[in-house]
């Protein structure tokens, strides 16, 4: 997919510097200067070495953090630390609320949307069905597996019908097989909802399988050093991992990342 | 009834039988001077429950304890949430709170008596100073250890600070807060009874103190038995609720 038109999300010359409390110790430049544009309906993944600022980047777009300099915009509106409507976030950690049932977890944010009771029920039921959780509607998260809890969190974001879904390594804690299957589910949801997906991941194969475009980040301070277009058809699933092109994409990502990853961990054993 | 519930019931009954047996043995060893047998105590308790002088005193204690518990819970939660959410308040006041927990509260009795005089306010105050600190300390700890991802989720859902407190902070911290409430419940009861023993002319604590003065062993045993039964039953119920909450996390 070749992006065209006005970007849904744009980051221009964005930098993020962390200053320790009380200004004791050195400041750390986590990001930038970084430029990035996301377009309506695309699936964009970001890969990068550990500590390169991937999560910081996601938090800037989510409005959970403010850039030290530069502009971050969603649909033409500056984000600047505000949580804008139309943006949903799924975190790496299990964020399902243990004191609520699956149904109540999923409907948690709907109260803010001022919907009728019927509309609320419809949205929750449809999210339960979409994520295969109907049989567990009245269970508590402690009674579910890690993968199912993550599905609850995705469903909780989906019922809000966001136009932009931000995913911070959502399958990081899952085993490889479950991750592939969850990837299939995510692709399904992406097609059904038509939302833009911005996925942060450390797994090159996951990015290569899921995304239309993949941004490769440098070691800290993180910048986008390469953008790889995968060219996959929209109607794809995890079976594309057996295609030759999948290997080519993963190899290209690793070529871009290898030196950065070594820099990130201070590794000097082999030549970059 | 589930097997585990039946097991718990059987264990409870066995424990009661063992304790009653030990009580009887102790009575045989010590004799009438300081103790009464379980059977005599049950008999006197039945007589006491039928007597006119018992109920007004019970109502007095229940009122004092109820009021002290409500004040302890409200104050404890307010202090706990403030210290849990504010790093500065925590750094300044938590050491003070921890130190006050270690002070034997009985040493404050003369000051409280001067401040409140004999009667309801003094015993409520005595109950509160016993109960509020554990509730505040447990709440502080609970709020400080809420997983940051819950708060981030709340923010991405656009919750206001009040909604965040009511819908996320309170339920997320509740299992630990409840453990504090359990301790606070027992200590507030002890404080209220101590207050009645030293600073009141009505209530179960007063009756107990009076019985000690008159060496009325029947009354001492009966009141102690009822208080133990009440505190034990309340503790079992609160512990069961607490366990249920912990299972969900």
C-alpha cells in the first residue's frame, strides 16, 4: 500500500529529553529529532533495539507524554499531552482490571461516550464475539490465560471504535504460536474496523507479517532510519510467513537493525 | 454446599471444641477464684442476655464503636490516599504515622480525658486513635503499589481525577485496604472498650471494669466470652471477604 493524502498522524522534528527529578544527574535524550507520518487505515509497525524509545514514541502519540520539542498531531489537531478521542491504546502488560468481569472490563470506557444502554450492550456483545470471549463474559481475568486477558484489553479498546489503535508490544508476553494466532486476529480486526494501527514490537517477524509499512528505529536517541514497505495484500494471515518475500523483508529489517542493536547493548564482539 | 465449605465448617467446629476443652481443663486447674467453666459461663450469658441492665450498655458500646469505626475508616482512607498519591506528603508524614503506631495509646488517656471528659466522645476518640493508623498505613501502601498500567489505561479512557479515584484507584487498592480495615476493626473495638473501661460510666467496657472491681467472675467471664465471640466472628467474616478479593488479583 502506498500512503497518499493527508496524514492522520504526523510527527515533525520531535525530541524527547528526560530530566531527572530535582535536576540531579544528566538528562537523557530518548528520542529524535524524529519525523513520521501515519496514513488513514494503514498498519504501521515500529521495530528497534531495546531502549531506543519505542514506547516513548507511542506515549507521545497517545498523549500520555509531551514532546520536549517538535509537533505531534492527530487529524490536524496537536496532541501535546492530551488524550484525544478516537485514539485507543493497548499496552504490553496485562491491563485487564481484576475486580471486573470480562463484560465489565470491555464496557469500562463506554460510560464516557454517552451511549444508550442498548448501544452499549450491542458494542460489548459484538466485541465479545469478535474476540471469541462470549463463553467467558462473566469470568474474572484471574480465571483466563494471558492471551485471553490480552484479548479482553484489545476488546476494551475496540468498543470505543477508535480511528487510531496504538499497540505497545501487545503480544510480548505470549508464546510464539499464540502470537501468530493473535496476529491473525489483529489483522482481522484491522480489516473489519478500518482503523489505523500503530504497532510497537521488538519481534522482526511479527512486524514483517502484520504491517504495511515498518519503521526501523536507531539506538537511543531513537530516530526512524529506514521505512520498509512490505507490499502484502490487505487480505493476509500468518501463512505468509512461508513466502520467500517474508524472509527478504525480515532480512532487510535485520540488516538495518544489526549495527543499531549492537550499539544499543554496547556489543563490540563482531564487526557491524 | 461445596466440599471446601464443608471442610472449613468442620475445621471451625473442631477448633471450637478444642478451645472449649482447653477452657474446661484450665478451669479444673485454676478453680472458681479466677474462672468459670464453659457450661456455667454459657448459663450466665443466657441470664445476662435476659437481664434489663445489659442491653442499654450494649447499645452504648455499639454506638461508640460504630461511630469510632466510621471515623477511623474515613480518616484512614483520606490519609492513606493522600500519602499514597503525593510523594512529598508521603516523605514528610509517613515516618510520623509509623512512629505514632508504635506509641502505646494508653499513655494518651489522660490527655484525651482532659480534652473530651467522661462519656461518648472520649471513648470514640480512644477507638479512633487505635483504628485510624493501621487503616491509613495499609491504604498508603496499597495506593502506592497500584500497577501504573491501570492508571495509564484510565488516562487513555479520558477519566477525570474523581473517576480515576472511584473507578480505578479504590477498587485496585481494595484487597490491601480491606486487610487494613480488618486490623483497624479489631483495634477500634479494643480502643473503644479501653475508653469505656477508663473514661465512661456506661457500656460493655464499663460493665467489665465494674465486674473486676466487684470480683464478679461470672460477669467477667460472660462479657469476655461474648466479646471474643463477636470479635472472632467478625474477623472470620472479614477474612473470608478479604480472601475472596485476593483470589481475583
